[in-house]
């Protein structure tokens, strides 16, 4: 698979953090323990992050809601922690909307439901939005 996409090094590092978290605390908890464990791992590795920053959702120049992502790492990667059966087009579509709202280039969906980490990179391009399956 072509490994030339935005924020490859950053997303690889984040995925490594997710593997460390899953290997240590195991699978099947609710989402919050994984989000908070990722924060601990980011701090341990010196990775810059924001936890639950707020972004306005605009319609006709009026704020109609807020999007609050789980995490933003390296100032450019949205991280959405999940505990679901599997990542579907629904989650990918949500991430595309999140990328549009934030203007960030890459999103990672991390699914901690099972003993094997499932993840998807979702990449915003200037022409359109694409997603990458697990590499």
C-alpha cells in the first residue's frame, strides 16, 4: 500500500500508543478509559495533545452546535476512541465531517472493542475526502 500520505509519522506514533494502551489495560472497557490512557501515553512520550477541545459547527454564519473531539495530537490529527463491533462507513463519515469542521488534515478512529486493535486513518485532501483502511 502507498505509504505517502499526510502525517504518516504522527499517525504511526499514535497507533503505537494505542497498541501500548490496549496491550496494558486490555479490551472491552467503555471509551473514556482508552481516551484517558492515550493521554497518559502521550504525556509519557512527550506528544503534544489537546483533550476535548471545542470547535463551533456553523450554519449560515451562525454557530448551531459544537464538536468536541476526544483528542487532537501533534496539532493536526483528530483521534476518536471507540468501543464498537467494527468501524463502518458511519464512523468514517463522521470523521470526514470532523475534519471539515476543524480544518485538520487527518483523523484516526481507534477501536478498542476486541483484543486486536482496529484502526482507520481518514485523510482530508483539498479536492475531496478519502479514507484509508487499516494498513
